[in-house]
C-alpha cells in the first residue's frame, strides 16, 4: 500500500521545494506538478514527489483523517 500525505510548501527553488510535514522539513521534487506552487501552498506528497496542489481545506481534512487512524503528529 502507498501513502501520500499533505505537505506545506516553505520554499521553492526551480523544480525543488522545501516542504514541511508535521513540522519536519524535507526536500521534494515539483517535476510532476502541472500547477505552479508558492510558499504557503499545500501539495500531496508521495516518495519525495509532489503529485498535485491541494487547497488548505483539503490538506487539513486529510491531516484530520490521518490523526484519526493514529498517523497524526507525534508528541
């Protein structure tokens, strides 16, 4: 099974971005996106690749669902 998760874009550098997932920063490729993203946007992230741009509401809904099944932020 594959899992894609919401990530917030912090910085954009060409086809690469610095993203945040539950407060952890990572690098992600934007090469698969058709849309342009900017800091503050949300993306659906899988295996280091942004698959599509999400609205903040979509990202928050997905984060809530992940929390319900125990995959939310760690304390």
